[in-house]
C-alpha cells in the first residue's frame, strides 16, 4: 500500500468516533476500475471531468409552499402508491386534501424538511473523503437528486451536464431496495437521461442497495447504545428495541418486492453488532389510505406494549438515513410527545455521524474497485412485476 493510501486510512480512522469507526478502504493503483481509468486521467491534470456522486432519495419540501407539489408528485408515482388508471386525478385530489394537515406538520418541525440539508452535507463530506482516498478518480463532485422535491432528478442532471460530468454513480440513499423507492428513483433517472442526455454523454453505474454494510450497522448500533445509556443500568438489558421502517402496500409486497427481507437483514446486522443484547421487533410506520399495508403498525405496537406495562422502548428509524417528517413528527411528536411516557425514546438518526460518512465513503470505494454497473440482484425483477418502466430502466443501465 502506498504512503498516500496509508495516510488516507489514518485520517479516516482519526476523523470518526474513537474505537468505533469503520476505516474506509483506500482505492489506489490496480484497485481502480477499468471504466474509470478510461474516463479519468492523472489527478495532476487540469480541467479534468469530475466524477459525479449522486445521492438519490425521496426528498421533502424545504419550505411550506412546496408541500402541495411534493405531495402531488408522491401520489402520482405509481411505483410508490399504485392507484390504477385514475392515478393522476386521484393524486391531485389527495394532495389538495392533505396539504393543510401536512403543512401544519412541517410547521411543527421548523417549517420544512431537513432532508435536503442532511443529504447535501452527506454527499459533500463523502466526496471530500473520496478525493483523499481515491485520487485517481478525483475530483468527486457531490449531487443530490430527489424524486419528489427540489432538487429534482431532471434539474440535477442538467447541472451535471453543465459541469462537464462524464462519469457518475447513482447512489441510492435507501439502504434497502424497494421498487417503490430505489426502483422508482432509478426509473426516473433512466427516463430523464433519455430525454435530456440522448447522446449518452454521462456514463452511469448504480449502488442500488446496501442493507448489511458493516459501517451502516455499526452507526445504528452506536446510536442505539447512546440511547440505552439513558436508562438505569438495572433496566437497560430489558429495554425493547422497536426498529421502525416505512411500510409498503401489501399489493407491492405480494408482487415480490425485496424490501421487507432487506430491512429485516439490516435489523439482524445491527443486532449482531449489539450482541443481541436486548429484545427487539421490526415494525412498520407511515401507512396511508384504506388498502392493506405491511404491519405490525409502529404506533399500535407502542400502545400495546405500554398497555402491558412494557414502557422502556427505544424507536430506531432503521430505513432512513437522515431526519425528516417521519422521524421528527411521526415518531418524535405523534408517538413520543403525545403519548407522554418519558421512557419511550428514539435513537438518533444517522445524519452527519462521522462513522456514517465513513460508511458512505467505503461503499463508493468498493463500488469503484469492483468495477460493476450495479449489484447482481438489481437485474432480477419482482416475479409479479408488470411495469414497463422497470424493464426499460434496467436496459438503460445495462447499456452503460
């Protein structure tokens, strides 16, 4: 290993919490993929095309006047909430009806979602570390592409073209793959790329899932330990951990979506880091509408345990990489503040945790080193999938 790589690893280790961080892998010399070497030359060269690292997520309205547009885009997405042939008019109606309530919720958490702030910070810090650890592929330029809020995928792609990006990594910030989240975001990216970049000037690869990455599990475990320390020592081992993830309509689950299994895999990886120190359950939140959704419902589980006098509960937002309305309002206000039970608490979200930044960096470094367009799992569609967009997006990324 070169001196430069050794120094990079030393900085990575020192920059995170003592004794807990997962050091990122240095990517130098023969470790860099062949495609990357073909498009990026010596770091000493001036005017070099940057490597785009695009953090993809659902997004959220940064201001109250963005709420209606956010809700309309969300309910208009048949990959997320399938409403059939009346998708668009129903989306407009639901968005109109729900906007006043959702505006009030965002007002209660500060007037907007912090997800853009955290996503931009995570992307920027990851690219700083990549520049240190992978000079062959530097400079790495951070981007955020949201599915339903600004910056929208099309606006980000326009900016990337203006910046002269020729090589980019679509990095999903949903650790666990679902057709409703990662699938929808990649479908949108493929569609927008065909329209705005028909010549294919930007070559893409995809980090499409990472549910059991060591650094992800370690960061969750660290935040859980911090919360467990707030309980009396004699009670600590009996505190129940409730891993809460955004639910899915059962129509999506029943067509073979991998999300429930991948969320469960993350929970298992975190519990392994904790040495299975506490009892735990996986529960599901954010159900909308009358159709059946995946359960058990987080709020109902919390109420049930309290009724049984099990009041020491820690909620863990296991499928989210940063705070947003589902953590700050649904968990913190609706399930914790409104219940008024002081021993029901929540583990911190990943946000800007140094260990999590190292995990994100490591994921990109592994991706570049392995020189793959995507995981092998991405090519396997849900067995009952009938979406033309899913087939078209896979064909798009296969031809990069």
